[in-house]
């Protein structure tokens, strides 16, 4: 996988379409993201070009179509964005961020159980080290 570039909010929409579908033609990407975002086809093509220049996408020409695919994985992009967010908003500290989200969110009983399990697992790992 390529180095993970910084991706704008608009570029995330394009990347999500490709992560979900694997590879798409420019026309299919336009169809997938333009309408919901009120973007012109030209705007989507600009986003595609930016993502190619950043190394996030690759393309090949098949006949008269450009077929795009992601060069970076969704998990890698999420990790990069998470680190960036934590650094900017919480000075890199995870615990204050988690506490903030818990206090500000309405978690379902299932989400609370999942969170408890994750915290218990983290504590078990810490005890072993």
C-alpha cells in the first residue's frame, strides 16, 4: 500500500465509493457521489485528479474509460485521520477523547457492552506486560 495522504472531506466521499465497490469508472464514481453532494461531474473529476496526484488512487485506461481503484486502504486512512484529530483537538491524548465522546453520546446498551469489553481487554493486555 502507498503512503497515506491527507484526504479532504470531499475526497473522502470519492474514496468511500471506491472502498465499497473496489474499482469504478469515472462515470460510475460521478453517478455514486455527485447527486447526493450536489457536485458537477467536473468537480468529481477534479477530486479524482487530486486523489491520483496524492497517491491515494490509481487508474487505468480501458478503451474510452478511466477505471479507478484505491491505492490506500480505508483502515490506514482512518488511522491517519484519528491521529490527526487526536493531535489537533486533544493534544494526542486518547482518554480525554473517549471520555468526551461517552459524555456527549447516547450509547445503546450494545455499544456500552462493546466498550466495556474493549476496556477489559485493554486492561488484560496491560496486566500481561
